[in-house]
């Protein structure tokens, strides 16, 4: 019932000193009922603004916003049947947890017994039962975060909006809450729009991910598709850690020339759109995990060899990050920890040519395959 | 050489202490001395004086007699009553006025805020003497007085504002309502600015009406500021003196005699320093009791 749709939505901020600033541009998407969609992108790319427009806390400059089957362009936040979890939680500091949870329902003039039941329900889902009479300041960060979620749950809204809810928590708690949020989604079966700048959070939580940059949507896709087929160099570089490597290359039939090294592409990589770039410059993208040391190659069907000297080695325990230079660009390989590598070593790296990506150097768009 | 090892080491320990902390204690000494000489000493000597019949030539110890006199004195009770009426009639009214002004100023654009803050702060920096003189003109009992001229427009006869017991105290209160909001406004504005905007947005989503947001969020979160203004307001108001001294001399017929003015009268008109000290102590104790009560009642659910 509760889908959320943006039709060509644009948001400008007017500032007397800085003039007009476009925070969100030509935003078009459909979030399906019961879907968990994550908005991800670097800080300042317009994620919060998009979320606040869904909530009605910010009014779009143009375009239509649809929730359920209503156009909500001019509806007040309270009439949109949404609930929002703010980045700073926005708990009412002078009210007890019980009062915080029941505030919305009391404003709706729901019967006392109903409110009581709802609060108990939410408290038991979120393990807050023993804290109902406390004030927010007597709670830990993780508990406050759960109260903020609880305040949303009690209202049974059509859509849940989360704005970086985990960013104030420490790393361990963040992972734990991530799991809890995923479970909560299954349990509530609600539509969730979730904003984060953390691509790991996005990849683990989102059924679909909306990648944004500089106010514009870059790609909307499932985590696997984003990883396998990033639509442009921004998405390719943003999703995955360490980021995808880019190298300047030139196509010549089924061969690629990278900094003097010739790589022969497998049949599977060749496509008609790639053929259009024959004898032209392209950008070759390859993820660090698709580069191996010669002495530790795993499951690579078509190998491309590249010999260069190791610049930096980082030991992470379960893997090593090896940095080397290709032309002007620094390249990272994520290799097995037993791969031999030390600074200055002349080493041959194996590129998994079945997993390379090509981009147009002008438009930075993916050359489809 | 009779110096023992022990005393030499202890004297060198003292030297080391002086070298390490000497300056610190020297700096602390200044305010401590000021406090001792100008606060603690006068308070203690006033306390002692309140048990004496003070006379520069022949001071005698009279025990609680000053306090007995005081509690049997009709003027004391009248001044007590006036002080309480003045306090009840000004402090809450002032807080409401300050709050309402702040509430509206807070919604304004920055430049307007500055203008209003500065304007409303002016009476606070102006001397009480200046203000009193201005208000004497405003309350001028002849038909040329500002208020009387205004009332004249409606055919109302001139009122002797400060010169009759029925209006004198009220006139002092009115003057107080219209003067002393600058500091409170600054405090309220700072406190309002300190309430996160997201609380109101959360409340918007939570179906809160404008009134609910005010009553359940703004007002409770401003309670520490209100409490502060209430306590300081009561303390100042209990000591109201300048306007009484300059405008009515406590009259007519003690209608505007406040405790502070009574103390002044007792001490410097009748030179009864013992009785004046006793009156001061009663005032001090009253202020302490009232402040404690206010904290007890109001601070229980205040969020700091
Ligand atoms: N109320 C505002 N006035 C002016 N500019 C704003 C306002 N809110 C956000 N912006 C600008 O819009 C851009 C996007 O902001 P936001 O949506 O908060 O980014 P994020 O993706 O980090 O959540 C930022 O550059 C920010 O400075
Ligand atoms: Mg944000």
C-alpha cells in the first residue's frame, strides 16, 4: 500500500549570501511497498534533503511526491502517515521514555489502553521495558537510538524514514544495531527509506540502493547489481572498499593497452558497445579483490599479467593491501596474506580480466556489456 | 650549628612549596581578602549589632530586644506587606512580559532581533536614578504629566499617581513592568536558540499542534531559565529601594515603604543601627527561605 514515488523532484535553497543552491535535482524513483531502500552518497549530496521532502519537513521546489496513492505535495508532515528517526534522535529530553514513546499517540487522542499496549509492544520489541520511566539522558547511545525507533514503531506508519540512525554509535554497536534493524524490517513488513553515507551499511541493509552525488541520483539498483555493474565511475568508486581502481587504457580489437602492458580480453567481455571504442581511449576499472599476486591466484579464468614495483604494503591480517603505480594512477590490490610482497619488489600481478569494467573517459559512464 | 636535619628539610619543603604554589596563593589571596573585609566582616558585625543598642559612644548589649521591637512595629509589618505585594505584583508579570517579548523576537529575522534586543536592553543599562526621574515626569500629578494628559483625552481628571496611598505602590509596580526585561530577554533567546530544531520537527511528525509544541516542549525546556529569572527577580524585588527612595520616600503614609527602604530609614534617619541590622537579617532570612522554596517546588522536573 505504501509506495513512495518522486517525480522529477527538485529542491533549491535560497541563501542571501550564497545565492541559490540546488540540493536535489531531477530526482525520479519508486520505492515499492514493504521495500527497504537505502539512500547512499557522500556528505552533502542531498540524502537528508530527499528524506525530509518525503517527510514534508522540506517543501520541494518542483516535482511531485507520492506516498501510497496520494500526491502529498502540500500535506503537512503529520498528514503523510510517516515516521522519522532523526540523526540526533530528537528525543524529548524532559520526558520519560514512556512519554517519549506515547507522545504521538496522545496527540492523536488515542484511548489510554491502546496507547499503553502500543508502548509495551514497542518496548518489548526493542528491549526497553526496564527503562520506560527513565529520561533520555540516563540511557546509553544505543538505547536512545532504540527509543527513537520505538517512537516511530508505535505509530504504525505507512513509511519509516531513517536519517543516519547509526552514525552516532561506536563500531561494534553499529553492527549490532544493523542486524536488529534488518530483523525489525522483516518483522514489521514496513516500507523503509534509510539514509546513510556508509556504503557498507547500505550494501548490508538495502534491498535496493539509491546512490546519489551532488544532488543527482547516479544509480538505483540492488546491492549485487551495483557492485557488478556500476553505471558510472562515481558509483564504481563509491561502492566497495577499497575503491575500484581505474587505469587509462586504449582498446585495440580484443586487446587493451594499459601503460605499455597488453591485456587480451576474454570473449565474454567483448560487446558491440565496446566495439565502438576500438582504437580509442577508455578507462579500465578493476576492483582490488580482482587483482592477485602471481604466487597466489585463485579462480581466475582469463589472466592479464602486469609487472610493476610494489610501493606500499598494508597488513590487515586476513588480507594484505598492496599498492603500486600504473601510469599516473595508484592501484590497490587486495591479496591473500601469504602473497609475497614488500616495498620495492618487482612483482607480477594477475588481473582477472573476466571482471574488468570499462568507462568512457569523457562522460565517465559505463560502456555496457 | 644547632639546626637539626629535620628542621632544615622541613624549611626547604616550605621553600619548595612557596616556589611551586606561592603565586597561586598570592592570587587567591586578593579575592579572599576582599571577601573577608567587604562581605564577611560587615555581615558578622551587622549580626552582632542586631543584638546591640548601637551608639558610637556607648554601645550596649540588649539581646533580642531589637527583634522584639521589630515584630511589634506596625510599620515593619506594613513594609513587609508592601514588599510582598510588590514582589508578587511584579516578578510573575515581568516574567510573562519577558517571555512573550522573547517569543516574538525569536521568530524575527536576525537584524530585527538585534534591534529589539538592543532597544529593550537600554533600560537595563540606564541608571535607576535616570529612570526614576523620567518616571517622575511621566507620573506628574498635574494635567501636564504624560499619563494624565493621555487620560485627559478621555476626559479623566488628573490622578496624583505617586501622592496618594491608593495608587502609589501600583505606580511603582507599573514602572517596574515596563523597564526591566533586557537581561531576561537575552537569557530566554539564548535558551530558545538552544532547543534543537529537530525536536519541533519530531513533534510535527508526532501530530503535535502549535499549542502542544509550546506547552509540552518549549515551556518545559525553558524552565531552568524561568526558574533563574524567578529567583533573581524575587531577590531583587525584595530589595527594591531606588525608585521608592527617589519617587515616594516610602510615602504617602508608608504606602510604599518597602523593607529595604525601612532599613535605610531606620539606619540613616533615626540612626538606630542595631534595629536596622535586625531588619536586614530578617530580610536576608526571608530571601533565603523564599529562594529555597522556589527551588524545591520548581526544580523537581527541570532539565539542566
Ligand atoms: N536549510 C538549508 N539551507 C541551505 N542549504 C541547505 C539547507 N539544507 C541543506 N542544504 C544544503 O544542501 C546540500 C545537501 O544537504 P543534505 O541533504 O543535508 O546532505 P546529506 O546528503 O549530507 O544529507 C548541502 O550542500 C547543504 O549545505
Ligand atoms: Mg544528512
